C-alpha cells in the first residue's frame, strides 16, 4: 500500500506517535487502580474490615479488568477501538462515581471492583492494539510508552486521592466520585481520536520479518496459539510476574506504615515514586523484549523480583531504604510484564486478530491479582505481618526463571 497516508495532518510515520500519547493519557486514568493502597486503610476503618476484606475491591477490580480485556478483544478487532473505548470510558467513570454512594465494603466491591474494573478492561485493549498495529517495527517500545501512563498513574492519582480523602475528614468515598467524573470526561473525549491503520499499511522503509526459507512469519489464530507450549510459557510467566507485582502494589502504602513505620504522608509520597518506576518499566522492558527476546527479558524481571523479595524479608521498622528500593523493583517489574506480555504475543503469534489473542494472554494478569491479594491478605491475617508474603514471591521468581528457560521461546511452525 502507498505510504503517503496522513495522520493528524502529518506523515503516518510521524503522526502515529500521537496515538501513543493519547493512549498514555487514557491509561493514566485507567491506572488509578494502582493508587488503591491509599484508599485501602481508610476503607477498612470506615467499614471495620479485615486486611483480606480490604484487598477484595482491588482483587476484584483487577480480575474484572483481565476478564473484560479478553471479552472486548474481539469487538476491538471487528468494530475498531473508538466505539469500544468510548463505551468503556463511560463504564469506568460510572463505577468510580457509584462508589461515592457505597455503604459497605461489599458495595465497594460491586461499584469499584466489578463495574470500574470491567470498564478498564473494555478500554485497555484499545491503546495496546492501536500502538501494536501502528508500530509493527517497534512493538515493544510503542506499547511500553502507551502503557507508561497506566503504570505512572499513581504518581498523580495517589497524592490526588490522599488530598481528597484528607479534605473530607478521612472519608474516601467523595474521592472516588470526584475522580470518576474526571476519568469519564477525559477517557471518552480522547477515545474519539483512536483508530487503526488501513489494512496493509506498513511504516515507510520497513518490511515484515521473514521466517526461515524467506516466507513471512506465521500468524496464529487464538485457538492455534493456545495449542503451543510457547503460549503456556508466556502465560505462566505472566501469572508469576503479575502476582508479585500486584501483591506489592496493593499493599505498598500499608506496608510502609505498618512494617516500616512511616507516616501517612511519607508512605503516600513513596507510592508516587514507585509509580514512576512502574511507568518507566513499560518502555524499558518493552524495548528489551525487542532486543534481547522475551525469554531474556522475563528472566531479568524474575531476578529483580527475587532480589526485592529477599530485601523485604530483612526489612523492619526504620528500614526505609530497603523498603523503597525493593518496592521500586516490584513496581518496575510489574510495569515490565505489562509490556513483555503484549509485545511477546505480537512477536510469537502475529498481529492479525491481535486484540483477541492478547485478551487470552492477559487472563494471566487477573489470576495474578487474585493470587497476590490472597497471599498478602492471608499473610497479614494469619501471621500479623505482611512480611511473610514475600516468601512466596521469592519462590515464584525462581519458578519463573525455570519456566522461562524451558518454555518461553518462539512457537514451532507446523
């Protein structure tokens, strides 16, 4: 196809970067879930809940997020990203806004967890698919930059939530409502500009990679993908990486206060710092996936997770440095997996029907959220401290290295 396509009044090779910026801002709204640890303690106090119960909204949100990313994938492929993302943006905003009226933790699970999480899942596949299709030559980098907004969201939304909660006498519910209105407006408006390139378009000067023998690399359907060992290697590694990262994110501020002994302000400030690492983890690990293969990048992430886990096993009151470095690592690697996953899916299984295929792979993220929430909640309720939760994450990191070495490699061609 001719390469004189115009995007936002510019050549496609230049204008396509605007889609990355739009995706980054949209993901900034979606990623406010990573500020949940700021809401967690006020919600537990308000509704007299246990640590496990306090984890439920976060766990359910992320599980619904993963589930609806899978369901929305086929609609994004068929209808394009604009309509699906606009609808999802409305659902995201409504979920947050309805949480303002919650009268129990169960209600928070329904409004924030189920409705809000579903909305994020509906929107999420759009920016990822748009970035992947406009950047077949730089999949990892483009997806990582687009998702940077999701990972870095807590840098903005955590202090915003903290200030709103404080402004309403430590009542977290008005913060949900106010932030939900903003998310609805921003997400719906920016989604109006999202679209795929025309069929057959490719960047100027770029040609698809060739498989052995000079033929084009094979594209797998979702069903064929599930039949490969490469899929299971990627999926299992994704579960392990997401479990460690999401567990840490869900309890970041709480661990800072209860294990390390930080005041609320310092703990919230550090969550904002962690968010920066979560954000930059996406383009960094995305670019590494392009350069050193999914397997090498996955092994690197698991090494970091293992080191951070052992650091937290030694941390205690006053160990601010250990805590800060370890949680920067956890957040960095979770951001990394949210770039490794989509980039590896495109590299291993092709771009045709991509949103649906990545929706299947992304189910690993939802399972990681559930497992991570259970581990941290049970550790606190059974042993009285979140520190115990870092034994399982160290073990999972070692297991992840083994799985990556054995299974995380390009699928064999039939």
